[in-house]
C-alpha cells in the first residue's frame, strides 16, 4: 500500500508506505503519483520509494522460488548455498513469528 499527503493546493507533497495521520491510501499506478515522482527534486523520497519497492520485490522473488520448487521446476539444492541458508533462515523467522504473534498468514511462510 502507498499513502500520500497533499498540500493546501491538493498537490502531492509526500509518499509513505504505511498509514499515518494526514495521509490517504492510493496506488502506485495512479498517473498523478508517477508524475510527482518523475518531477520531484527530492532524491531522498525517490530513494525511499525505491527501497520500499525493493523490499516488496524480495518477497515476490521468494514466492517465485518457492513456487518453482513446489512445481519441480528447480530443486532447492540447485540454489547456491548462501541463498538456501537465507531462505531457510527467513522461513524459520516467519514460522516463529507466526507461532508467537500470529501476525502473518500461513500462506506467507515458505514451504520447502
């Protein structure tokens, strides 16, 4: 989710990836947001947006790896050992978070 803050002229002045007072939910696909990001001189804001998108893409890639393993397109052991270790470690963390806090849906955990 993306949240935007508007100024008194109803122009976008800030973007966040979590809900905050004064921010309204929007979509990255809105032309107005794309135009705002293309025209902003705020390099820190662009870096913040890119960092958040990168973090979301990491989860997408993890899910794709999981799907390819489940479908037998690749073997988990085909992945480089450091990648295997990171995926297993993250799986372990998600599993313990589920047990302790029940904040993440079961479908969010990797199943190898």
